């Protein structure tokens, strides 16, 4: 009886699948950009690790050119975001880390 209870508790604690929802988005921690450039990042779990995704939404009256880095990928990515649109870039795929920091500079 005791083994049945222990096995059930162990299964309940350790056999749960790991899942992270795409929401809520968290704003980028660093960088300079106009207020009309909205930046979010998230790290959804995709089968074998977390994908570090940065999204820029351009609410400005002109197109934006953004330079993006993260603490998990220091190689800058250039992202062109036309006015009135949103674009995203995957900065790291398959990371063991569920959290990351992003820096986004736009002009």
C-alpha cells in the first residue's frame, strides 16, 4: 500500500510534461528606441528546449531598423520592421534556459 502511494506521488511530481505558454510577453530590458516601437520577448518550450523570441511592433509613422542582442546570443540580428507591422526573430533555439534578457536598438 505504501509503495502504491509513493509511486503515485512520484509520478505526479516528476512525470508532468514541461510546458511554457507564449504569454505573457515581457518587455525588453535594454536598448534605445522610440516610444512607438513596442518590444516583447518570450521563451516558449518547443519539444527539445526553449526558443528565445524577440518581437518588435512598429506603431511609428516610419519604417524601423532594429539591432537585437540577448544575453544568450550576443551576435546581433538586424530586423527591418515596416510601419504598422510586427516582426519577430528567434535569437536562440533549443536553449535549456526559460528566461533571457534582450537589448533592442531601433531607429
